[in-house]
């Protein structure tokens, strides 16, 4: 699912991506379904919040991980809160990102299949479709053939026209970290840098292959989803973004509804729910009275979302201008 599997990409920078916002073409029934889902989702909207409990203040920011020119005024508004923080939590600070790179270089099993390959695991037609999807994203099929299926699913969730932007590193989280470093604010990762790798590498290959089916959309559909995702992000409409992605996945996969639902729910549990519940314990255990937490925007919403979890622990929540 694109809102979770990949960073949100800025429409303004897609010189070669030709996509449209899918929300404009939804039926009345689909719009109603999005509205119902939003009403049932705690904290369905909002990229910037403040939580208070007694003297403790936590600023929470939903981020995107790659550049967009519209982030400049956002960062300007956030800068006083960054400077005021006694500690900043990010999904991964710079030092841990570099440590992950070293680990990946030292242990190829984290990313690559060791005793088999995807052509051996898949039907020929399925492999050829994946090979073409990889080729369109600048990945030689011979390289894709050895990737762990879960990792290839993350890579192929992006259309080829957007791949270069992943290397920029100028997303909101990186900009927040740069300000914190300049201001001397202590920083740390909110989880171990290899958490996602461990979670998915522990899954049986068959379940990893199911993930591939979730992540690979036709090029045009992928571009449309990315345009929709970034527009939804700047509209701060996280529930709509999440539910629309589920709608598109159901339309894309030729599987029984119950099977697709189970795969999507499992993906949400691994990438959001389990991590959110672990993160809230890290936040609560921090000794500082003034914190900033800057993590992917999808981690803010929902029953397991950080905002709802803080509210359940006695914090008062206030939405701020993003």
C-alpha cells in the first residue's frame, strides 16, 4: 500500500510523472465510504499536534521522507518547536541510517535471497511481469531476481518516473533533524534501525510473495496513487489516503475479498500497529519534559496511532497549523 510502503512523493517535482488525483473520479458511494471511515478513525486528519499532560509537552509531526518545495514554510513554522525540544525522536537518525547501510553491506541476507531466486519461486508469467516492472524502474531483472520479496515489493510500489527522488534525502524528517543538530537538540531513533528488516525477514517466503502482489501496480496507476497520496498528505487527510489505497488494492488484485483483506490487515499490523505500540512506550519512558516526535504521517492516525495512544494515557491533544 503506497501510503505506508513508500515515502510520499511531491507532485511538483515529478517532471516525468503524469498522474491524476484519484479522488476526483470517485463515485458517490466511494466518497461516502471514505467519509464513514474517517468518522470511525481516531485523529483521521492533521499533520501537526501538541500533547500536554501536566508540565509535559510533546510536539508530534507527521512527515514525508523526500523533498517537496512546499515543506519550506512548514519547516519555518516548526523551527521554534524544534529548538525548544529537550529531545527529538525520529524513525531513524543519521547515525543509525549509516549503521544500517554498513549492516546491509556486511550481511547480504537482509536484502537478498541466499539459496533460491524469484524465477524459481514464481510462475513464469508472474516472474516476467515482475521483471518488466523492475526494468521500468531501472532495476535489472537479474538483480531483482535475488531480492527478498518483501523488499522488492517496497521498491516496486513506486512508479519508475519517481525513483530518482528517493536518493535526494531532503524530506521533512531530514530537515527537522538538520535544525535539531544546528540547535544542539539531542536526537535518537524511536526504534532499532533494523526493525522493519527483522520483521519482514522473519516471514515465510510464501507470505513475502503475497506482499509482492500488494505492491506492484501498473505504471499509470502507480503515478495516480502517488499524486493522490501527496495531495492527501498536504490536505492532512490521512484516513482518506489510507482507505483509497485499500480500494485501489482491491481493484488491482484478482483475489477473493477475504484473502485481500487479510493481507492488507497483516501489512497494517506489521508496519503500523506493532511499531506504534512499541514507540509509545519509548515516548512515555523518555525522562525529558519537552519532546518532539517526527515520524511518518500514517503513524499518527487510528486506534493504534500515537495520538490516540497518548490521549488514552491522559494527554490533552491540540491540533496546530501545519
